[in-house]
C-alpha cells in the first residue's frame, strides 16, 4: 500500500466483488483496530483483572 493510513480504492472495489485476497488485505490493514474494538475485561479465578480480545467479537468485526 502506498499510504499506510488508507486502503487503496482499487482494493476496496475488488473486496466488494468478493475477491478473497482484497478482503484479507483490508482485514490485515485494520487488524489492530479490530483487536482494540473487541477488547473485553476478564476476571480470572484468582480475581485478577486483565484485558483480552473477545474471539467472537473479532470474527464479527
């Protein structure tokens, strides 16, 4: 990609036509944002709190 902040228009067009490679490129581009949006607070058996991505939410996004 020429600009790391934008997905090329041609890639978006290909993705709307169900091009698997283009879809994967877009998902990879937004991987960090998807992980952050899917973050959930988890409390384990010892009462320790941690944050981790919810796997189901990652798939939905």
